[in-house]
């Protein structure tokens, strides 16, 4: 997904350069190309935002409710472990959020190709304070995880989980940079394309 967002950025930069051609035969072709690039970019981001908003409410999703009974707020992540052996597709990480004491959050997971998930909690940005492994035995029955102790059920698995959380944070950081740049480019291109003389 990151590569698509970066490619859209390059295309929008090219569209800005094409906006310099205002006369001649190439001006009509440039305007058509700019129109296709801008409309395509708007369509992609509209689809992406709708997909991000509605993906958690899929019919086959399983709800995971994480309740923090600890005296300190923790930053929680959930990692779905896929049945596939490929390293890139084996883990799906999601950020649940920072949960205060005696509060809860709900995350939705598609468990069609998985029967296990992990919960990871951080006391601060890098200090892992909680790790638990959960098996899903009854299909998509909703799960409730009550965090009452600072535990780490497996040093080996928690190390893998920390790596996955690090990858998720890095990907989110890249997206948080490039998506606003793309949206700014879409705005600039739209103004130049649709403005009246």
C-alpha cells in the first residue's frame, strides 16, 4: 500500500509539471492526463478511507474486548497469527490504543484463516509490560481479555510481537507523512485544473 501512495505522489508531481503546458497541441493531452491522474487519486483515497472505516465491521469479524484492570494505562496492540507460513502474511498487527485503568477497547479481527491472536501491552513507547497468547477454538465467538497482571507468557513470541509492532509503527509513520502530502498535491492539482480564468 505504501508503494501505491508513493506512486500516486509521483504522478501528482508529474501532473503539476504538466500544468505548465497551457498552449499548443500538447496542452490538451496534458490536461487530459492531469484530469485522469487527479480523478484516479481522489477515487483511490475515497476507496481507501471507506475501506479503513468499514473493514472492522465485516460479517465474519470477531470482536476482541481488552479490559485493563492494572493501575497504570497501557498502550495495547493485537496481532492475528495467520495459518499461512509466509513471513509477510503470517502476522497482522493492529493498534488498539492506550487504555486507562478499568476501561476497555474493542478491536475486530477476521479469523477465517487463523485460530490464534496475541495481545501486547506497552507501559511506555518501548517497555513491554504485557504479552498473552490466545487460541480461538469456537469459530468467530467474541473474546474478552482481562489484563490483571504484568505478565509475559513467552519470551520468544513476545520478541516476535515486538518486532511486528515496530514494523507497524514504522509503516504508520511513513503513511502519516505521505498521505497528507498526497492530499495536498490533490488539492493543488484540483485548484489548477478546475479554476476559471
